[in-house]
């Protein structure tokens, strides 16, 4: 027995209902397979767009601060240059000897000995002691120490020993020994630095 289905056998209102159901099924299938995934993708893209806009706003705010950052960098570089005069990055024996000799000459002292000692390496700097032997008067020695204290580079004076001369003259009444310690900045701290 064959099943004979024909639209002509269905009454007209049944045909309308059948076409309405088929139309709704087609619209539902279209929505489910095409519209819903498209809406989900559009939602994801809109969320990503908002993230990108937020990143752009942060970038624009940073870009607006760029001149301020450049001014800060320039100021810090100037400050670093000033600090390098106080704490240089390298030992320069000749320059330091010239400067100390100039300070001694301005104080009417004679440097009889200038001997660099062993460098002590610390975490961020190296201590560079120099043994000095000076000849002059007590007052001139005080002037020399005062001038060293005002020197642009950091120099600590320690281990001061002052002896009167057995045969003093007006310009030379004492012999003095001292250790002048200056400091050198280390760019990269050594692996075994003592603290």
C-alpha cells in the first residue's frame, strides 16, 4: 500500500498552516545556523574593539606625557653628570694627583709622597685609598683639609699622623701622614662584592 501524499488532498487552511510551519522552520534554521553565530562573533568583535580602544586611550595618554618624560630623563641625565663629578666611574690617578697637588700648593704644603693603596670593592662602589706624606705648617695643613672638604669629588681623610720637625723653619714645622680615600662608582657590581 503506497502512501499517497498530495497537497491537493489537504484543505486550504491546512495548506496555509503547513506553509506557515515550514516557513517558521526555515526562519528558525536560518537564525540558528547563520544569525546566532554571526551575532556571537559580532559580540566578540565588539568586546575586542572596546579592549583595543581602551589600549589606544592608554597609549594616547602616555603619548601626551612623552614631553614630560623626556624632560624628566634630561633632568636625571644632568643630575647623573653632576654626580659623576662627585663619584666618578673610573680611577684617574694623574687627574687626582694634579688636583690634590693644586690644593696642597694653594695651602702652602709640599706633598712628599703620594702612594695609591689597595682598592676595597664594595657593593656599588670601590674605595680607593691613597697614602699622602705632607710637609708644611699646622695652619696650612688645616687649610688643606678644609679645601679637600670643599672639593667636588668625595675624598675622606683618615689615619692622620702629625709630627713636629726636629729642625723646623717658618714654612715647615710639621710632617704629616694621612690616608685620603676617594670612591669610584661601579657600573655593574662584582659577583663577590663585600657588603
